C-alpha cells in the first residue's frame, strides 16, 4: 500500500469519527453513507478506513453472481434436523444435526460393530462445527456436503448470528465475551451430542469458542473430545493485527473504531440504510478480506457477502471488543494429547497465518497446513483442501474409516476393494 493510500486510510478514520460526532448532533442521515462503508469493513473483519479504497469487483460480475445465487444458488441450502439449546443467560441457540445415513453406516463404520453383553452399540463420533464472526453455520457448506451421511455432524449458529436468538445478556447491555461463547458451545453439546466422542471444528471466532470451552470445561475435553481442527483462528494478540494496512492507518483505526462502533450500534437503523447504499463497495471490501484468489466463484463471493451483510450492525458492534481481550493460549494445552489440525490461508488479513503457526508451535504433534493463495474464508475459497485435511483428521480419530476419500469440491465417498 502506498503512502498516499496510508493518508486515505487515516483520513477515512478521521471522517468516521466526524460521522459519529455528527450523529450526536442529530446529523446521522448525512453520516450514514460513510458509516455504512465503515461497518461493512468491520463486518468483514477488517479495519474501517480501508473502505474508501476502490476495492471493487466488476459490476457486471456482481450482478450475475447476485442473480445466480439469490435465485437458485445452492450454497447454504443444506438443512438438517433442527434443534434448540439454551445458554446460561436464556439465549436460544439454534443447531442442526446431520445423522449417519442408515444405509451407508455399515460401510462407513466397518463390520466390527456389534453388541457386547446386551449393551447397545456405542454412540457414534459427533463432529461439531463452530462458525466465525458475522457468519453462520452455512459457512461450512462444502464440508457439510462432503461429510453428510458419513459421520454425525452438528452445525450451530453463535448467539445473535444466523437463526439463533439475540443474546439475552446483550439486551441488558452486558458485553459479549469469548468465555460466554465457550459456555454457549457447551450448551449445544449437551443438547445435540450428550454422549459419545466429539471432534471440535472451529473457524476464526469459532476456533476461539473451542478454546474457551476447553478453558472452562477441561474435563469435557479430557473425557470426550477425540480431535480438534482450528481453521483461520488465533489464540490471542489480535490487537496486533494490521489488516494489511500501513502503520499510520492501523493506529488511526484502532484509536477511533471502538467509539465509532458504539455510536453506530446506537443508530442501527440509519447505519443499515447507509450500508445498503454502499453495497457495491461493500462487496469489494468483503472480497478483499475474505479471499485471496482472483478466480473465486462469483456465486461463492456473493454467498459470503450475504452471510456478512445479514449480521445486524449492533451485533457487529457488540462483538468487536471481545477480540482484543481474547487470550486462550494456555487452554491449548488441553488438546496436546489428541489429533489436531491447524489450517490457515497464507494471505489471511484478518487472522494472519502466523497466528496458526503460533498455535501449532504449542501443539507440536498437530498437523499444520498453510494454504497458498487463500484468505480468511479458506473453507469456501479452497474447499477441497480443507475437506481433504478434515477427512484425514476424522480418519485419525476413528470417526470415519480409512477407506473414506475426498474428491472434487469436497464430496466424500467410501472406497471399496477392487
């Protein structure tokens, strides 16, 4: 990024502060345009000022992608058996279960399952997927499609995201914490997978949620968790991330962003109008901070955009401070004696791959996979890589047989002897 770009970033941050001041003076309608841009960046996990750069996708391509996805796109269309769990503050947490296919189960689990002394067969392994900030359970679309019927899976929406209820505690002005998300995950496990071995898979904030679960419920990890996958996540020091911005821009954004977010959250309806008015720029910013490849399927890019833009501005605002406080480095020790996958995109600007390398350094037996030409939403950008390594992890945990193979866009089949 050039020096002139750095000035643009700093000026954008200053303008964002001016927007919040204008709001206090009753001028929010004049400020909603820039506020919408700024919050679009935050929703993508980026910094506010970068929104003023012309990071856009071709207009025709965007229109085609929107039409293709909004009318008949398959992404995010997979649904399972719905269920509800309740957090300790009463928040309703929505989840879905994809069970083993009864017809595929014998081939998948092998011929050695049998009743012993009249007892029922042991509970199958359940893979629990936790999504990231401003996303939903649908962000695991490709992996879900690949594993469907082969292994029991649970996909859930974090509080105030997707189909889950608005955080009850946040309605009382209590801040969101990563610790709260760990307790939410425990509630989902208790409801959707009360028995049997578990594999935990978390992307970005979802990986932090998994760490918070281990920190607060080490006995659960010790007794039931047989494997874990951390995808594009961090165990701490997120306040040092520069989001690909120059030093001047980062410092300016960090200085003003908390106040801007708070002000935006208090004027959510007007900010949402500005957000919609800047949809074209919003799409370009999301692409910049979600993907690194130039040839990402436009429908996939639109899919990511829809997930992010569906997160209300006040939810974006109330979650943001929790990341600066996040430090679960010590909790990683609870995963030391089990199969672990640590995977990240080399060009991830939101949770840089160095953070994944730091996790792997603390778990020396973990498999570390760094995916070139991949950004933050690596599971959508390179689904075949993520699904392949996840399938290998599940084989190592015994969740799927060694004959399970991955092909194409993550479709899974069971190899038969020739």
